[in-house]
C-alpha cells in the first residue's frame, strides 16, 4: 500500500487531497500546525480512512521525522490567502523556505516523490497574459505580498535543485485561484467574502474598480490535475487552473445572482501589488496530463453555496433553492 505524507493536510486543498489519496487506497499521514487549517476539514476521515489515516499536529518548518517508508510527499502547508500571509508573514516565508527544505530532505531520505504546491503568485502582477509556465513573472520582492510570492519562488528553486543535484523525483504545480467546499469562510479572499456577504444580505466589497481579472477553478478539477501531475513524469512546473477569466466586478454580480441575494456592491481601495490580470495558460497540462477543468463556474458556485449555507447557519429558501437549481 503506498504511503503518502500531506503537509497542510487539514487545510482547504490539503483536506481534499487527503480524501483523494484515501480513495486511491493510500495510507495517508496528514500533517498540519492548524494556524490556518482546521481539523473539521478532516474529521470524517478518522472514520472513513480507518487505520489508513493519521493526523499529526506539527510545524513542518521544524526538524521532520516520519517512521517507516514513504512513497509520496505533497507539500501543501502554507497560509495561502492574502489576509493570512499578511497576518503571518514570517510563518509564510518559513514554511515556503524552511518547510520545503525539510519536506525535500525527508523525500530524499525516504526515496519518495515530492509534489510542491506552488502558485500563480510566482507570476506577480503579470506583464504576459495569459501566463504560460515559461513566463518568469513580475514580482515585487519587498511588497506585502512578497512574503508569499518569494517563498514559493524559492521553494520552486529548491525543488529543482534537489531534483537536479540529488536526483529527487519532484513535481511542481502552480495553482491558480481555486474554490469549493472547505474554503475558509473568513479567509478574506474574494470568493468566500462575496459569498458570505451575499448570503448575509450585506454589500459586497469590491476592491478598486473591480476591473482586475481572475479565473476560478473548482476544487475537484484541481485535485484531479494534481493527482495526474504526481503520477506523470513532468518535473518542470505545470499550471493548473480554470482559464475562464472574469473581472472581479462581474464575479461579484454573478455571486449575487447565484445566491439570489439582494445585496449591492460597495467599492474599497485596491490592496498593494494586487495583480491586474490573471489567467492560466493550461496548454502544458492539456498536452502532458490530458487535463482540462470539467466544472463550470456557475455549477461550482452552486456546489459551494450549500457549504456556505451550512457554515453560516443560513437555511436554503423554502420555495426552492434559488442558487441550487440546475
Ligand atoms: N477582492 C475584492 N474584495 C474582497 C476580497 C478580494 O474585490 O473582499 C479582490 C482582490 O483585490 C483581488 C481579487 O478580488 O483583485 C481576488 O482576490 P483574492 O483575495 O481572492 O485572491 P488573489 O487572487 O488576489 O490571490
């Protein structure tokens, strides 16, 4: 039975990966220090995964020891929402740098394959659009977002060095905006913020004039892509995301519509270094992994809406769920 360590396993993406690897028949060790993760995301796995699922509360930036063999290491530990990495700037730098070092060292010692969770943020405020993997990016290293961007850029460089120098099998996924159930309701990102505001009947806070763009990928699609990448032989970075680009203002309007809310929109100042555009070029994932996203945004939003209603304790409207009809 393959044995897999998932750091950040109690987070949004990490917990979906725990689900997937348990489903695939792996024995899974989920490691998380719970600064932004939550055991609520993995509670079901204690029963479902039975003796194949283990949770370890631990900070991956400390010396890392795992008993027994390991086949795969998925390094997903990191604050990942702008508000989180502004609140935990040092931890963000440490987990990207020191945490990746520990995870790679462990993979080397166990002869395991390591997959690094990188990010579209390595492209910064991009001057090339959409962003292909061979674009080197436009990052402000000393800006507030630099703590995340540079940590991930360093992590990629370290993974490539371990690959080239030590022959460690490494995979690098550059993850674009992803959403779905278990995204933290209060993590400050556009999607959870808008959805919670719409469901509470509060105005949606669009930053700047809302003309900046993003492209949102449903979590199940991302997990499928990550699984395919891990099992592939591609050691260079691969973008995964849904190329369906939308302005943030249109996105806010779409969430109002999908939730059936009568909220309006208010405008607030744009945060520093907020990328003006972002859209993945997924040619490489298509070619090498035969991967394209399957869930369109409205369908994904409807699925996510049920989760938000439960989290916020807001019942679906009695006369048919406005947002849940096909
Ligand atoms: N944003 C917004 N209102 C919010 C939160 C975010 O208009 O309440 C904007 C943010 O400035 C950015 C976009 O939505 O332009 C996406 O932000 P998010 O925090 O989701 O992640 P990012 O893509 O910037 O990492």
